[in-house]
C-alpha cells in the first residue's frame, strides 16, 4: 500500500508531466543534469550566464539556479554516478567517442515527467555534453 507521501509525490509528478510547458521541462532537465554531472556545490553568476548562453534555456540566467539546487530531488536522489558513471563519463568526454550513446543512456535515466516532446532531449543532452567536454560550461572551481 502506498504511503500518503508516495501518493502525493505521484500526483505532483503527474501534474508536472501534464501541465509544465516543454520549454520549462527542457530548462529543468538540462540545468539539473549539468549540476548532477559536474557535482558543482556552488554556481557563480558567470557560469549560469555561460550555460544559459550555450543552451538557450531562459530569458533569465537566475532561472537555472533552482533546478540546479534541486537536482538531487529532480533526479530522484540519484547521485551523478547513478545518472551516469562519472569516471566512465570523464573518460568518454576526454576521448573522441561519439556522445550519442552517452546522451541516450542519460535520456533513459531522465525522469519521465521531464520528457519533453518539442525539440529533442537526446540532442540537447548531447549538446550539453559537448559544452562540458569543451570546457565551455565546466563547473566553477
């Protein structure tokens, strides 16, 4: 039997899936994924600006901050190794491996309520991985 909390969570996820616009799902997906992959504890305004400029997520750079802060909740408590193995990802990013397979693996781990139909989540995830690989949107040190 589901707990009350489980039922509430399920209802909330259904609402998000049904009523959250695709553009917002895209922003939440990519900003929270960046936070999971980079394990950034603090994100400075410069990094927000760069990520937003590269991925074109929002009219406001600050809109990325909340999904980054809530990334662990968004990805169901999964740490970055559970979303995708960080050591393996690092090696794959440093190689010239095509990132389509990596993006597909991450897309499969994407919470279903954030799967957006407009655009292409796998293509967006791949573009994010390329930006991370190039150092364009690397985590602040």
